C-alpha cells in the first residue's frame, strides 16, 4: 500500500478515489484500523474484535436463539438479580413480537452490563452533551451469554428441566421450608438458628485472638515444637513432631506360641457369632444351615488371594463344596454384617478403650501444610497482621456468606432431616461448570474452619501427636491388610468388580478377627497386671497395638475341623505373669528405658 505513493504507473494527476480503490483491492477497508494500530505499536483489542464478530453474526444468533429463548421458563435463586430483570424484559418483547431495536433505549435494563464491557456495547456520544447509543444486537447477545453462564453455575434454572433443574428441588420441599424456624428448632442446631452475623462475629473474635496468640508463643519461644530459621521476610519454619509411635508387630507377641488362622477364626466365631450373619442367598426358602468348615475355608481362600482351587488342595474340602458355599453364603452384605459383628465385639473388650484418641472434632492432617498456608483467611486484610510469621493470605468474603446463608441453612437442614445425602449435595455443586454462589459461600465457611484447625495444629503439639497417631494406625492397618492379601504372592485372581468387593471383605474379616484375638489377649494381660498391683506394667500394656500378625500362621495346610480351637486366653495371659517372660516379651529399646 505504501508503494502506491511511489508507483510510476499511477499518473500524478490521478484522483485520490482511484488510489483508494487500488488500496482497497489489496486490503479490505475494515482491516485498515487493525493494520494501522499494529504499525503504531498499539496493542490489539481482542475483546473489541470479538464483539465486532458478534455484530457480524447477529442475524445467525437471532434466527437460532430467539424462539428458544422466548419459550423457556427461566427463574433465579436470587430474585432481584440484574440478569433476571434483563431476561424478563427481553423475553416480554420477543413474546409480543416486538424487535428490541424498535424500543426506546432508555427502557433497557443496563445494570446487567459489566463495567468492563460498557465501551463495547455503547457507541461514543455523537456530540457534546448527547447520550451514548446502546448497540442493541450486542446487548441481546450479552444477555444470551450471561444466561448460559448462569445456567452452568446453577444461579438460574429452567422449570421442568432435568439437566438445569432447580438446586432446591433436591432439598427440603418448599412447603415445609415456609416454616423454616420450626424446621430449625426441630433439628436443634444452634449454629443454624443463630443469625449469621453473630456467628461470623464469633469466628472473627476466635480467629483473630488465635492469630495473635500463636505468633506471640512463637516469638517468645514458648512454642518449643516449631523451628524458625532466617530473618525478617526470609523466615521459614518447620514443625517438630515428638514421637509417640505404636509399633506394629510389637515384641509383646514375639514370645507367644504361633496360632493357625483356622484355629483363630474358630475361636473368634465362638466368641462373636459372626458366622450367623452368613445367610443363604434364598434366605427363608432354605432350611439347612451352612457348613461352618466350608465357610471359614472360603473366607481364608478369598481373603488371602489363595483361591478356592488351591484351598481345596490343602484343606481336605472339595472344590465343588467350597464353590457352592461361596456362591450361596458369601455376599458383600453378609460379609459386611459379619465384619460388623466382630467389630462390635472388639469394641466391648476392655482393651479397646486404650486406643481412644479423644478428638471431638474432625482433625485432618495435610500432606503439604505449607501449600495449605496459602489458603488461610482472616477477617482483616493481610497487611493488618504486619510481620507475623503465621498470617492469612486474604480476607474472608463475609458479604457472600451473609447473602447465601438462607441457602446454606436449607442445605444443612436437608442433611439433618435425611432428605438428601452429602454425596448428592457435593455431586450437584461440583457438577456446575462455573462457580456457584452457594458453593463459594460454603467453601468460604470451610476456609474459616480450616484456618482455625491449621492455626491450632501449629500451636498445639498434643493435637499434632493425636493426628499423627491416627495416621500411623491407619497405615499400620493397611500394611496388615497387604500382608494378608499377599499370602499368594500378591496375584490378583478376581475377574469382576463384584468378586473384588467380596474378596476384599473377606480380607477385612480376617484382619478384624486377628485384631479381636489380640485385643482379647491384651485385655486379659491388663486385668492380670491390675490384679497384681503392677500399675507400671499395666500402662505398658496400654501402649501395645493390637495390629500385629507375626504370631499368626497364614500359610501352610489348613484344618477347619469343627473341634475346640485349643485357644485358652487365660493360659496365654498366665505366661506374662512370670517376670522373666514379661521382660523378654517386652524387649524393646523404648520399653527397656521405662523398665
């Protein structure tokens, strides 16, 4: 195009219109501003380009969207939202067959237009003192786009729709919720009945006081279980976890005579009656009871990944008998009930209460605590906390919580009344493609509670010990389960998900039975030490974990004969009455120091 000015083929007397025609042959007139701005190093206005494209496509979206938009019945969860006002206005025009371009622009609800887009939806004033002109086609497209976003976020719904139904349809019915106060009184939850402003004021007082106290204890050196390095803005910290381990496979069990898994299961079955839970698949139509020998053999075969064929080779029961028993009596429901019977019996033993952690609230342990520190919130701006080592990353969105509190109340009341499950609520909120306001408010309440927990976790070493102990117990139990399932070299034999669930329940039942046996033995030894007045030894018994399997034989041949298991807990506990046997059984570096 610049060459046009020096092109000798163009006569000097040529009109500007001729030059202009040749320039437009090289580049469309609409592209000239883009090229000009680029050459002047002006940043490309991508948003402006998009809205120009929407204007060019206005006839297409009018033809395809207007009739659908006019026929749908929209409603919103916040009735005074600007979007609903614009939606109703536009629908009314289209249903009456009035083109929006023929309406006085002053009547258009323009509160729906975001401030960042106003310069694209209004033309500059034609002269001084004259108003801006609304680009109606762009306004219409903006409403369609905002409706789409609100549907994906759940803030707007369509009546009689399956996919875009109202969130409250899964909660307490509208008729019952009209008497909200009566429903909340019936639940009896003080948090839901109190004004949210009072609740947030209480959180503010607690959280701000906690931020002050935790930093004061760190600065004064009173919190001795946190290590701070560096200075000023370069300070870093790490938490110290005093060890209170409960070792698996404690030396306590090392001196015990070995016991076969078959004898152990017979003993536990006699004490807990868990075999009664294994009913026939036809239930009342079958009169004969199952063969307990075959039942126990099937449980061991599946729980250890041995399989029925191999079990038939080593236990003396035919494969056909084992397969029939497993098919008729071992289901997820029956095995779950059998596990419940063993767990309930374990909970009734005296030693069971040695392992209470006494946490009254949910206390998680975060794998990456430093990453979670970036999610801490406070009721003041972060600058308010100065050079505190522990401080929030941002301010709480109080207004959002207050605005959405009625919806949160309804969700919590529905959960308390069993009208909906937690899984349904989470699935519904998580399914929205965009951020839902109620979801954001719930998450913000969670941020407040998590911040309180993390600050307490940093400040309270005993809380850290309890959380770590619970984690260690879970990991010990999973090692135990792997030891049971890996008897057959870890070979995975199941072919369907149903089989996998059954074999997993069998493995869990074996673990529960071993833990019951260990807990029962610990209860007898503890009672023996108390009766002898040896309180120091009784305290040591409390520290022995029942998650142990070194004394249980999970391999070899199996005899599931219906005879006495030969287990005498009193006789086993009597061994520990001998001081030499006791010292040998409790031989451990940590225990030796106490002895």
